[in-house]
C-alpha cells in the first residue's frame, strides 16, 4: 500500500477547509461574484507566482520581481499617460522584463553569483530606477480608458482577469509537463551535474527561466498600472514574499526539482481566499503578513518533516 | 638563526597580507575616497561630519558584524531590520510607561535572545531554509509593529539616562561608536582566539566535517543566530536612544531595511553566502565603506535614489569580485596559517 503523504494533499485540504470556513463566516463568500473577484484581483500574484515557481524548480530564487513590477508599472503608466498605443506599451513592458531577467540569468550562470545575491542586487537597482524614473512621487493624470480596459474590461460578462489567470496557468502547465523545455527545467532542478551529463544546456535553461520570471513580473506591473490608473513607485513591495508563500503552500520545493503548476494554482487560491476572508471579516490589513508568515511556516515545517522521514539513512544530526 | 627568524616573520607577513587582501583593498578604497573627498566637498573632512559619519556607520556596523556570524555558518538573517523595529518599539513603549532604563534594556535583550533562538531552532531542528525562516519571522514582526502602532510614531517622556546612550560622548567619540569598537573587539577575539570561533568557521565551510570532528553543529548554528539577533538588538537600542522616539518604517514588506545594508556590508567585506568565508574586520570595513559613500553622496549632490542604485551596483560588483578571487586559495592559506599557529604554541 502506498504511504499516505500529507504534504501532497496539504494544499487541497487547506483549500477545502478555507472554503468551508468562509461559507460559515460570511454569507457573501460562496457567491460567483465573490469568487470571480478573488480571481480578478489575483492576476498580478498569479503571474509572479508562476515565474517564481519556475525559478524555484530550477533551484534558484528571484527577489527582484517586486522591483521589476514597480519599474514596469511606472514606465507603462508614463507611456499610457502620454497616450501611447497599448500594444506598444505591451512590447516595452516585455522588453523591460526580458532585460532584467536576462541580467539576472547571466549574473547567476556566467559570473557564478548566488541567485539570492544577484537578484537582491537587481532588486535594489530596479527599485532605485523606479524612483529615479518618477522623481519620487507617483505619476498621475488621466489614463486612457482603452489602457485601463486591459484589466477592467469584460468579455461575455466575464472579467478579463479570469481569462488571464486561466490562460497563464494552462500555458505554464503545458510548457512544464508537455515540452522538452519543461523536462529540462525539472532536470536542472533535480541535479545540475546529472542534467549536464545528459546533454541539457543548463545555463541556457536557467537564463530562460529568469527571463520568463522577469517578463511575467513586468506584465504584472503593466496590469497594476491599468488597474490603479497611476504609476505608483511604491507598488510591489513584498511581492517576492507573497509569490514564495504561494509556491511553498502549493508544494513547490525551495531546494529545487519539485513543484507543479496545479499546485501553484491551488497555493494561489489558498492565499487569495485567506486575503479575501480577512477583508470580508474586516481584519486589519496590517495583520495579513502575520497570517501569511504563520501559514508558510506551518506548511514548510510539515513538508520538511516528511522529507526527513524519507531519508533516514542520511546524517540526521546536521 | 636570526636569518631564519627574519624569513619566518617575512613569510608570516606575506601570508597575513594575502589572507587579508580583501579587507586591505576595502581599507585602501576608503582611504582613497577620503583623500580625494576635499576635491568633491569641503564639508566631508570636517571633524563634526566625520564624527557624524562614524555615528551613522555604527548602527550598520554592529548589525553587519552580527550578520557576518550567520553568513559565516552558511545562513542568512533577513529578520534583523524587523528585530531593530520591534526592539525600538518595545523600549519606547516601556520607557514612556515608566519603566527604568535598566529594566527596559534587560527586557529588549531578552526579546532579541528569543528572536535569535526561534530563528536558530527553526533552521536547525525544523530543517527549514534560513531564508524562509527569517523572511517569515521578519514578516510576522513587521506585522506586529504595524498592528501595534498602526503606522504612527510613539513618543513621550523618556528618561534622560536612556537618551544619553544615543547622544553622549566618551572623550570625543559618540557612545555608539565606542560600543561598536567594543563589539568589534569582542567578536574579533571570539573569532581569532577561541575554540568557538574555529568551530563557527569549520561549520560554515563543511557541516559534515564539523559534525564528525565532534562539534555540536546545531548548537553552533543556533548560537550564530542568537549572536546576530543580539547585535541587532544593540543596534536597535542605539537607534531609538538617539531620537528618543519610535517611528515605524514605512517601507514594510520585502527586504528593504537594515538587513540589506548589513548583508551588503558583510558581503563587500568578503563573506560568501555559501558560508565559511569572510572576517569581522571585513564586515566592519564594509559597513564603513557603505557609510562613507552614503555620507559623501548627498554632500556632492547625488540624488538619494541614484545613491541606492549605486549601492545596488556595488553589491553586485562586490559579489562578482568575491567569486573571482575565491578560488579556494584563501581557505588553504587560512588553514595552513591556523595549523602553523597551533604548532608554534
């Protein structure tokens, strides 16, 4: 008989418990409207979490996502205020994400800097660039409605955000589980040396993953600009923490090689529902980091306990 | 005989220079900046400004020396910025409600101890990554500070004796600078002259070897986190004692506080996130270089955001440089040096 593994089902159990809890606590919780709102407002987190999941699977980390998001927010707000076409803004945003992601990837692969330090550096640099770009304060003005429509618009009475989330997760799922690139990502995360011996171009895979993470973060920034209608240089603080929380809750391993897109989606739902419940129950938003912190800690502890049980033969004391 | 002794001293000197190459190059950079500073700003070399610079640096330097211990054993502590906040908040709250300075300091030191213990225990016994653990404790403490203060500052009547810690001078030096020097002296001796220091080093470079040689690896790791939190506590007390009031940081969430400066200082000073590298002097000099730059930039009219950008670039360059010259020669030198030292005693 297969041994019961709590860590695999943990996120689903949490999701079920949260939905049951929510339906008891608030009448408005179990409505289509509330759930479509939950997903509509989780677009940015979804984008960043998918990127973070990929980065974590290859055994890296990307701390720069919050700052990339902020930079692309202010740039796209500036362009939108100047009346630039939305397609052009999209291209500029992708270029920003690509550039920062490529810098991260090159620093990590070519100069052998730890992912943590490299992305910490780009995080500081990009945050500073953001403030330099706006001169400190937010960029305000009247943004064209056509730009705001990219997130506020509806198709067949369903908010665009829901389509974005579904498309992104399906796409990421297909890439990770059905393509050669996806298998290479897992191979690199499972063991770089082995992957190299089997002919995987480890450096290229790594750079590609950081580029994807950068582009997704930049797209999230563009969506934030469209959502709030101003270019706020302070946006995106703590997003790396939220994305890591989503991934860890969703069963993505921080040591690489493990994690699925489905898991990340469930993790996203868990974190978004918690946020939604706290809002419905009027809990101080300042308390949210405390709750998130405790959740990530409990989940990580449960997972690491099980991992420990699996490899008893290794030196346990250290 | 005399000749032999001479070459011996010469060898030791060369070894010493090679061993401390990184520290010496930072020191040279600081001296260089100081020498060309009169060309850039007439104010920089004034006595008042230099003392002010030292005072500003001391908060970072103390935190950086604590961070050095954690980085040395291959960990990281992202919670020190939040620890400084909690310590500041608790001490002002206690002082304004009538507790004495001594009681308050004892209390916040205990808080620091507990924070360090929690971090250490979660990392070692919980088998969690230091990065995750300390990010979580940071996030929880940030939340606690925001919920308690609601983002507003706390002020009130604070005893004279507490404010003196932050504002008094001993001789010509401000108290925080003197405390930094004392902390440096203690940690330096700890690292270079005690078994405990050696064990920290070995644990950082190779946990299995350290375990096999009879070190209690878990205890050593926990002690490093406690040391780090305690030094952060000192830094926090000195910071609030300067102003006599507590202002919660507005840039909550994300790693945007003192932890970044401390990590930057330690890494510029030669510490590597994979552990087993760097020195206390390096962390101190790293903090000093950071302090000199953040003091000089506003004087020569560099915008504060541009300053952040330059500091970010400096970190990246420092890490790349550290990766280049770390080709294990330094470790070998340190080991052989340590060996000869043991034989000679």
